[in-house]
C-alpha cells in the first residue's frame, strides 16, 4: 500500500474500540477522521498520517517542514483563506482549528466542506484535517504556519489555547482589521523574542459574509496585501526566509489576489485601512446608516475632519515611520479625507461591519480601530479627544443627535 504513496508519507489505518482512549494516539498526529461520528462504544476508524517532509508541486513554493497550514477562526475570512489555499492544483496540507465542540457538529452537518459562493457560483473544498483545540490531553504537534482569522477582540484568547505549539520557527499571519493585536499577543503570550513566532500581517479588502456555518458569500472581490509585520517592540524584521513559505502560498492563490509588500509599505496600508475604518465604522453606528448616507450632512463632514486631524497627527509621530519620507504627504488630513470619501462612494450601499455587529448585539472591534489611534496618541503625547469621545459614545449606544452635539461640543 505504501509503495503508491509519495516518498516520505506512510499511512496507518487504526481501528479503535474505545474512542475515549483516542488521546493515546496523540503522537501519531494529525489524525484525520474518516467516518461520521458514531455513538460511544461503536467503531471509529482513523487514518494517521506521518509526513516526514512535504514539498509543493507549485514552482517557487518550498517548505523546510511539513508545509502544513493551520487556520484559527473559521468565520468568513478564515473560510475564504482556507478555501482559496485548498483549491490550488497542489494544495498544502491544511488543518482547521475548531475552538468549540459545537463546531465539530456543524462541520459534520456542512458535509465536512467549505463552500464559497462567488457571483452565484458555488465552489467547495473538502481536503482538510480538522482538530478540536480544546481536546484533552492537549495536542503537542508544533504549528509551523498559522493563519489567525478571529475577530481582533478574540485573538489573545484564541492563541492562548495553542501557544505551546508555536515556537520561534512558527509563522503567524494576522488577517484581521484594526491594529494592536500583535502587541497584545506579544505582551500576553510571547514576551521573549527567543520564543516568539514570526509575525506576518495582511490587509484584506475582500468582502465576505456568512450564509451558515462553513458557507460564505464572497461578495466583494478585491485583494490582499501581505508582508512581514512591523509593530512597536518589533521594528527589526530580519525574518524573511522563515515566513516566505506562507507568503508564497497566499500569493500563489489566485482567488485571494494577494501581493507581497515590504514591511514599511504594509504598515502604511494598515494605517490607511485603519483610518478608513475609524471614520466609516463608528459614524455609521452612531448615525445608523449605510456608508453612502454618511456625508450628506455638513456636520458629519466637520466631525470627520476633527477625527482625521487627530489620526494624522498620531501617524506623523509614529516611531516605526519616523524616517519615512512618504508619511507626511500620504497621511495629511486632506489626503486621508479624500481616501475616506472615495471608499464611502465605492461602498455607498454597504452596511459597515461595525454596524452589523451592533445590530446583531455583538461587541464591536472599536478598541482596535479608533482605540488604537487613541492608545498610540497617549504613548506619543498626542491628544485624541474626539476619537476618545466617539469610542465612549459607540460603547454607550448614544443616540444620533446627542452624540453629534457631544462630539462637536454643542448643545443637542
Ligand atoms: N468578513 C470580511 O469581509 C472581512 C474583510 C476584511 C477583514 N475582516 C476582518 O477579519 C476578522 C474576521 O472577520 P470575519 O468576518 O471572518 O468574522 P467572523 O465571521 O465573526 O469569524 C470569526 C470567527 O472566529 C471564531 N472565534 C471566536 N472566538 C474564537 C476562539 N477563541 N478561537 C478560535 N476561533 C474563535 C468565531 O467563532 P464563533 O462561531 O464561536 O463566533 C468565528 O467563526 C475581523 O477582524 C474583520 O474585521 C473581515
């Protein structure tokens, strides 16, 4: 049987009479479940793969390890990244990391596949391994490449459960909107550079929404920019070879339309997206409107200018861009305003993600958007009173007229 397999890959089929004793097999990982879940006491069949070394058939994409990519956060963005990697002619091995037992049931109900609908066409992928991260005893297999696609506010909690599997040789890609998660993860989980994974970040302008578990619609076809991440505490990015494999894999997935940029350019793009989100998201929450309805009123435009002026001043003071000749022109209040208005026009009919979260009663990501501007402002001695007030009002669920009056310092 093994003669037909690629060199270095061996397969064992193991029949287990007592599924509760399965953790004893944790050393032959990952385990791929072949049969549908059975009631306790019935037969479970597993295949255990041990891959000594995996090499892609895709030119230019090489891994020094197994090449496996783990995905944490199986919502819209996690599904899109996993699916686009999985439908490649020679896909990498991919493990979906499920954070709660209910997701395992949902995965079975979804036919153990991810479906992405693009312009009415359904594309599905099923070549995944799945793993419940809370399984006991805990898994110890080292994670070489990880894509984090949880919401920003769940990042530290999500990574805590697999921290022991990430090493200096691991690469972690943060795909989320907003900024500040890498600093949080570093302080909470990887304070020592010698054991800290290599960080990548991406700016994603695709638009994806959920139909049901493991089913999403890729509604806004756009692009991804990816690169090595610069952030306070990690201004040195001498990591190129270690994280190249994951970057190449993503750049070679046509559906993601991804390109690699250098760390400084990635920081600039992250900040541009941060500012766009810091204007459109909270203001659409306060005024409970679609993006395109925002700037019909002069008072909101005035408010945006105040918010932008604070953001612009913070960005101009950032040490990570201090020797950057482009910062002043690219992040002037006027330049930022034209970028925001341009996005508002292009997404006029959209409901912002923060307004969707608010309407669904979910916490918003504002602490990683306007909150990041305020936090960096405090560190650098730049006052950001209007952004600070806006965060408070969004969290309080303030009504439009009171909010506007409070932000502009006038009676309602
Ligand atoms: N959707 C887009 O079009 C888009 C585009 C660009 C950027 N983004 C950004 O990408 C990030 C993810 O957005 P999304 O739309 O994909 O959100 P989402 O659909 O809500 O997905 C987040 C996923 O994370 C899971 N999760 C929660 N806690 C977790 C934990 N402790 N461990 C592992 N997984 C956990 C959630 O599971 P539960 O089912 O338990 O909640 C959910 O499946 C956000 O920062 C967003 O702003 C999204």
